[in-house]
């Protein structure tokens, strides 16, 4: 581990020299590439340097204790030694996690899709609640949320909605949200007070860049139509809505939230690229995924991952066995505890695999 950390520090120092070089600065594309590479190593280099300082402190304290010292000074050194040893263990664990292979998508923006599942109108209302929850969480993180396409229902909520979230490390925090979310509550239309169970499916796709996906324009069928609102009523009479079909895969995406056909086409292409990237990565990692299934889940769209129980005010994540009795706060976007526990569990599982 120490040899690997030393190599990383040397690479970081080399990048530091490059980003200060006037010739490199003059070439903005190369400079940006080096800045990004340096930033990616920053956290691990900082932890490694702190670790080296702690090792030096331990060595110096041990040397001091070999000498004749006053009792009071000796106790102070022993206390410092004990604290440094504890810090050393903490930093070793942190460095092991930082050395784990990073998900190349972690820094990307995401395209999220939420679809009402079993439960009719209740499922659509729940899909709307999930959209608000993620939007509020995004706002708290300082991210930007933009609706790409939506199919609202007459009583509120959505049959389906797709939206983009842009910001720092969005995918790293939201990637575990893919799957079936279940709600248990008493509908306002239910006179007998019976609890109904409904579901909504969430998909989280990393945004694809053009370098990630090569699309042959001849493989696309593009249709334009009038956008529609709740109940299928026409929202405008101009054919601004766009549907794109990728014929080799059969993937169909549509976008109608903008009044401009050009903007709708751009947004639909972003969704299509993300879906093609997701499909390619799923096929690439298929064998690996079947060989090992992380405790936090496979990201399978059909996997039931979480239950939101209104009568008991609780949220349970079934993959990690975590139950939180703060449903209202979570629906208001207070997702930090859930997100951090999922990330920590994933890291623990990967560490276990690395050592096996």
C-alpha cells in the first residue's frame, strides 16, 4: 500500500509542476485535463501526508520515552503517542477506502426517470412525491434540477417524469437510488381507512458525453408531435414535442417540456445517449455483476429497495436493513443519512472483496 501511495504522491507533485508551467497554461485543454487529474488525487495525497506526519510523531515520541524524563512530561508524551497510534489506525482505514477503484461515473451528472408502478393514481402521486424529494435534496446540495420530460396526471403526480441533476459528484450520491420504491399509506379517497401499497420505479443514469457513445444518425428515427398535458389534452398546437427511436436497440425517448422543438430534440438526445451508455455498461459488467452482488443491491430496476410507510412515519431501506423514523424529513429532501450509509456499506463490501 505504501509503495502505491508514494507513486500517487509523485504523480501529484508532477501534475502540480505541469499546471504551473506557462506553456501548459497556454494550452487550456491540456491544462484543464491536468487540473482535473490533480484534483482527483488531492484527497488521497492529503491523507497520505497526514499519515506520514503521524508516523514521524510516533517515532519521535517513542525516542523521547527512551530518555529519562520528568513524570509529568513523560505522561504528556505517552498521551500524545496513544492519540497518534489511534490516528494512524484511522488513517490506514481511510487510505484503504481511498485506494479502492473509483467508479468512473461518480463525478457525472445524472438523468433520473421515475415511473408510477402498481397502484394507479396513488402510484402516480407517489412518483410526484419522489420527484419532489430528489429535487429538494438536490437544492440542499447546491445542484441544478431540470425537467426533461413529464406526463402529469389529472389529480397531480406523474405517470412518468425524467429530469437531469447537474452538480459535483451527483452520480456518486444518487447511484444507489435505482430500483422499486414502495409506499404504504391511506389514500384520501379511501373511506374505510385501509392502507394501500403502491410502487414507483426509479432509474439513475450517468449523463453520457459524446466521447462515451457513438451514435450513427442513420440509426435514428425522429418524430415530432404536439405536446400533451394531463388526460392527454393538447398543451399547444405546434409540433414541438420530439420522439427519437434508436432502431438497432429499440430504445425510444421523448421530450415535450420545452416550447422549442430544437430544445426538446437536444434534451431527448441527452436521454438517449445516457440510456445507450447505461445499456453498454450493463452488458460490459454483466458477468461481474452476476459473480458478485453487493449488499447495497445490484441497481436492478426490478429490485425492491425501499419502503415509505406513512402510518408509522418510517422509511426502511431493505438492502442495508436501515429503518429511520423520520418519513416527513426524508420526503423533504433530508437524504444524507440514507445516502451516507449506502456509500459506507458499499465501500465496506468492496474492501471485503479486496482482502478476500
